[in-house]
C-alpha cells in the first residue's frame, strides 16, 4: 500500500545531491531542526529503500536547480544529471514516481530544448522554478517559454513560494533575496497568464501564507505542496485552512533527507487534521490532479 505521494524529495546520493557545500547543509539542518544526517551520502539502493520503508512514491527535485550566486551548472552537466535521475526512476519504479526539471531561463534555447527532452524522452514533470535562486522573478517573461511548453505538454510547473532554507543564517542569506517568493504578484501573474498550466506552489508559503491562500482560492489551476516544514510549525491560519477550505488544494511534500517521513507522518497525525483531509493531502489530491497511481493500491493515515 502506498501511504503518500511525496511531491518533493532531494537525492541523498553523492552524485545526485543538490548542494555539496557541507557548511550550508549543516546550517540548514540546524536552522530547521531537522532529524536526519543530511551530510552523510547514501547509495541509490539505500535511498530507494528509505522511500519504500516509508510507503511513499517520490517525485525528485533534481540536482540541477540553478542556485544563483551559490552554484552554476553548464548544460552538459545538467543533461547528465537529468539522465541520472531518469535512470533512478527506471531502476526503482516502486518508489520513485518521477522528477521535476531544473533549468534556468538564462540558458536560452538550450534550456528550452532540455525541458522538452526531459518531458518527452524522460517522462518528467515540468519545470521547477525558483525566482530567489535564479535571481529572476517567476512572473518575468524570460520564464514564459518554459511555462508555455509545460502547458502544451500538459505537465505541471513547480513555482517556489515562501521562506528558503538555503542560505538561512548566512551573512546576506548567501546572496538569496526573498521578495520574489511572494505569490502575489509572482505566482498570481503566471496563473492568470497561463490558465491551462497546472501550478504547484513549493513550500509552506510563510510569511506570505495569506497571499498564497488568496491565490489558491482564486486561481483554479494553482495548488501547493508543503515540503520543508513540520506541520507542527504551520502558521495557525494556514493550518485551519488546510483542514477546511484548502483541503482540496494541498499536497504532501517532505524535503527528504532534511526531514524523515516517519517524523512528518507523526507530526501530521498529531495536529488534529480530519482523517479525510489527511488522505487528500497524502495522496488523493495528487491522484485527482495528475491521475497518479490509479492502478496501484493506496492507503491513507494509519
């Protein structure tokens, strides 16, 4: 039985890790009080076994997300890493469901071609876009060809909102600026411009959770997953909305390996959410929105 569809995990393998700066990883772990050894790499088998043991189907946020001032990648390395994640999907079909595509609008036609290749040839979801990491706000027209391609291919795009753990506590936040993570206007503009594009907000959207709630209620093509936060720390108003008027709009996300699935399930189930809401968040909303795992057994909270 599949307990949850996880909309965001990171690779914990040496080849697939997003950030190799152990100092930054250690600071992020300290800031978010996470409970896993994020600086200890795992084998591919060990990582897949973590997912299987937790009863989740993982959607990987690939190690190709451009990290702005923190990291640059050439297109050859990006292709190689996307191929690596695609092989993980083939090798572990019972625990890895898919991947997002990490590209930057600054790569021009090379970025467009790589997004197309990942969608058509590798079976990935759409672009994962973070304005703060790229330094290019999500409603900048440089992103529009990527959104248009995702809309035409009928795959979702993941757009970051809220606070970023990367850079937290560093002088100047490691050069990362948070203003572009406000969903109004950045996500709201994109949703209005591309009504046929399914948009997944990435993160609990604090400190912009009121704005994100407004976008979720107003834009039928926008949803939000909750990686990077334990439910016990959700803002009170957001927690109440998840349990009521947003229950059909919220998707489960972990940010493994920063958070263990065991801890997140325990915290979700200790916060007073209705059993039917937990089932929606864990897997039913993802099934409905994306048609995922319709032929596999799924089970909610226990």
